[in-house]
C-alpha cells in the first residue's frame, strides 16, 4: 500500500502585512483584493489546489473551490490564530485527500517588508538600504552548502507534501540546526542540476540576471530540475525578479552571493560555501 500523505504549505502570519497596500508603487502585485496578514496567501492556496488536482483528490479539490476557497480559507486561518498577534507566526497547514485541514502555529523572527516584497535583488551583499528604498537587506546572511549526495526527483520533490524524507536526509548530512542560518542545496541525481534548497528556493546570478531552477508546467519527469514551484518563487517569477534556467552544480563558485526564499521568511541573502559540504 502506498504511504499516506498530506499536502503541505507554510505561510507567514504577520500583522505588518495589513499595511502592504499603503506602500508606494506597484511592486507588490499580491493580494490586492483584500488586506490580509497571511503572506502571499493566494499563492499558497493555488499551490494546494494544484497539488490536489494533480493527485486526483476530488474531495480536496471540491473543498478548495467551495467552503475553503481563498477568502473563506483565510477566515478559517484568522479564526485559528485568534486576535492578530504583535509578533509574526509561521503556520503549518496540512490538507488531506478528503479535504480536511489541520493547522499548527509557531513563532518566527521578524522580517521587514523590503525582504518580503523586494523590488529587486542585489548582485552582491551591500549595507542595509535607507528606509526610503525597497531593496532587501542582506543581513542576516545565510550560508548555502551543497548536499554531498544526489537526490532522485519524484512527485514529492515536485509538490510540497508531508513525505519529506529526502529533505530531512539532506539536512542531516549537512548537520543543520534550526538555530543556524545555514541552508543545503539538493542536486538532481539524473542531470547534476541544482533542484532547490531543503526549505527554500535558490536564485543565482547568471548572464546578467537572476535565475532559478526550472519547473515544467506539465511536471514530466524528464523535464526541469526536479524541485518545487514554491510560493515565493512563483511571486519572484511573476514580478520579473528572476527567470527560469538550469543551474549546474559545477557552475557554483565558492563565495558567490545568491538569494534564497520561501513562503514564511521571504527573501534572504546567502553565500555559497562549497568547502562546508565536505566537513
């Protein structure tokens, strides 16, 4: 019998997001239909719906299109959290094949709007920008190491599910701990391309622009780099911050600056450390 699993998404719940529409300019391009403390919630919802359709979960699809549509699901999350807290949370939302939802909440560190909704990404680390600028801060700086083993692409690397053994294994090999600002890159065993980070999407500066590993629209096994079409990744592509391009692990350079992102922490600057993977 195939192992049971849930679809998974992990949004940020942050009071400051209620004021995103007050910012100057049109760079956010997110959630303009209503104010919400749930970071990129419409992207999270679309990811759950896309996964439910792919796996043929008819009850879950029906739920996400009816009583758990993007607005009513957001209200369910608000009710779960209760009065909007002063400090941000990381939510863990699980969707079952039957359309039931389980939610958990955890504390998460503060992050400025310039790193949640950057106008652009810097090519190299620079001092923190003035308050009037919207380029992201490069601190805290993360270290990005490469997994010493290769990972096989599967539906559970294409979609975010609770079957995350390959990600956990990569983190264990890199000896990562939650208290450290370190991330590990997974590499596709079939073609040697960077897939993604264990909990983030990576962006590398290539050919005068930022690129991120490609994800095929039809998700054929022979296409793309084998990683997920993450929430913050989708936003970055939609806003033109990056384009899709395969990144060979052999092209990584010791000390090169890059960016990583996810749907709970936004965009974070990182430095590639190839030697760290051998320790």
